[in-house]
């Protein structure tokens, strides 16, 4: 979640609201390819995930469209992840290929190798601690990828996996019968009451954050621009050839050191080429979240990856400065980037734009408005809050807190049909964590500045 607006009343949220009011591009796409002919493989990066791999595989077995094969990339696990996965796959007759490494090399190289070595049309990346909550997840992302040549990635809504979600999966006959014959396999989290409390706090906060971001902010971006900044990398489908070309482009310059979160870098790289990252609001995946005391490290990974990607793709981020030039291009007779609804389009594809970095450098991209505003918020909002604390502007700070909390809770209630009062209360309850995260971003900014200008450290990798 790279573009988190810690201050709710912010330029990026206003932009999302404008997008929802503006409405989508009404061009009806005419796909040149049929998604039903696409070969689909699922890639599962895993490191010590023996307690989560069974529900993950089970969620694939329930899909309305089955992949050709499942590739489990065991990245140097010290537990029995591969063994348990093979046992469960064999019990269901699933086609499972295991790539087992003696030592961990990271998620980014794992995805790169599979994008190059595989021959599938669609590569679905599913983290081992994540499961498809919607049985039509693969079918939906695959069909949407083929709505246009400009769509490079597709994902659904991702929410925290709670204990009751795991218990529901354990109650499924295919899982319960298997576990009954293999009592050595334990599924789900472990730990004391303290650990469960810490995970419960994270799940509460992340439920509020993810709901606000995906149902409001990202939804507005999808409607307005036909894209979000980056796919949610724990459950995403890629056009494999686009992904392969991306790694071929950047490996000579960066190796595997792309950023601290591979999906954010990939999202930026696709946007620079003129591709889109789409999110579907009608399907869900559930992901195991870290304990509350581990939240700072994950927040650092996401925020630093966003800053790192802004650094590498600075021409993309500065796109709004090229808006005038882009305006005249859009009104050029015969342009394939003509205004939506015009018959001048050579390709009937929603949000159609020319591909290639040359176009980005010269004319920018519409999504650059989101990037530039998000970058400004990430830098100036923590700075503003710290200044208010240092100079003792308590009245201004108090008004800000009250107004922000009210707006957050109101939006959450609006987008949470069926449990509005519940989300209203959760939005208020998680306000302290949200502001603590905002303050922590100042640490991320400082570390990034040190990496950039002091130590010249560039080995950013997940």
C-alpha cells in the first residue's frame, strides 16, 4: 500500500473523490485476444510457511478456473513447507511443481526467474501466507487482464486474515480430512495471548486502512485514471511477457535491487511504459498480517519503496509539469490518444494511451498526478505534524485531529455497506495508530535521504 494518505483530507483523497464524481471512461473495449485461451500458472513464493501453505493451496483448488500448474518457490525454508505442500497437493490431485533453493535469495529474484523460465501467458503470484477468499479470483483477474493490451496487472481487494477465517478453512472437508490423517501438520498462528493480542490490533488497524484505501482512494483512481499506482503484490496476476520484459530492462542497471517492495517498483515501471495496474472491487484475498510490534518494519518497507521508486522514475513523477504539452497531443487530429468516446481511436480500449518511455518523458502520464501528490503528502505531512508538536501548536493540532477523525470515520461508514456503525467505531479507535504511522514516516524519509546522499546505498531489495 504505497500511496497511503495518512492525512485523510489530502490532495490525493480529493483527487479520488473527483474521480468518483467524474465517472469512468465509457469506451467499450473490444479485446483482440480471448482470455479463455490464455495459459495460467500460479507462482507461490514461500519462506518457512508450513502453517499457512495448506489454506493457500486449498483456496486455489476451489477456483472456478484452474491453473495449468502451481509452482511453489521454496526460498530456502528451514521448516517443512515443501513437504506439507506436496502431501496436500497429492491428496487433491493438484499439479504442483516445487522449486527448492538451499538459501534464500528473496521474492524479487524468485518472481523474475519464473517470469523468464515459464511459458504461461498469465503469471498469478500468490504469497504462501495469503489465500483467495473469492472462488472466482483467478477467473476475474484473468478476464480483466485481457480487456485491453494496456493492462499489465490485475488484483482484487486484500484484507487481513483473521483467526475466524482460518478456522473456517480448517472446517472445509478437504482440509479437515487431510489434517485428520496428518496430525503432525499444524495450521494457523501460534503464540501466547500477548501475540494474539498484537496480531488482533494489527488486523483491526489494517482492516480500517485497507477498506479506506481500496474502497475509496484506489476506487477513485480506478474510475478516474483506469489504474492504481501498483498492484497488491500478495495476490496479483501479471501479463507474464510484460513482467519478463520489465526485468530484462532493469536487470543490467539495477540487478535485483529494485526496491524494498517489488510490487511498488513493478507498478511504477508499468506506468512508465503506459500500462495500467487495475484493481477489482468484487473479489477478495486474505493475507496474514504482522504483529503490531512488527508494524514499523513493514511500514518502512512500503514507504521507502515508494520513495525509492519515485527516485528511479522521476520523469514519470514529474508528469503533471508536462500537462500542457499532453493537452495539445490529445487534441491532435488522428491521435490514438484522442479524448474518450471519439471514433478517432485506432484501438477501442478504455483509458487508451501510447506505450513507451519516450512518450512518458515528453508528455507524461495522467497517473502522474497521483504520484506527485502522494509524494508531496509523504514528505510534507509528517514534517507539518512534527513542526506543530515542536512549536506547541496544540489548538491547531487538536482541531486537525478532530476533523481528520470525523472525515475518516465518515468515509469508512459510507463505503462499508452492511456494517457502517462497526466501521465508524473502528475508524475512531484506530486513529492513534494512524498518527503514529504518520510520525514514523519521518524516520523513513530520513533513512532514505541518508541512503541517497550520505551512504549512497542502493541495494534495495525484497
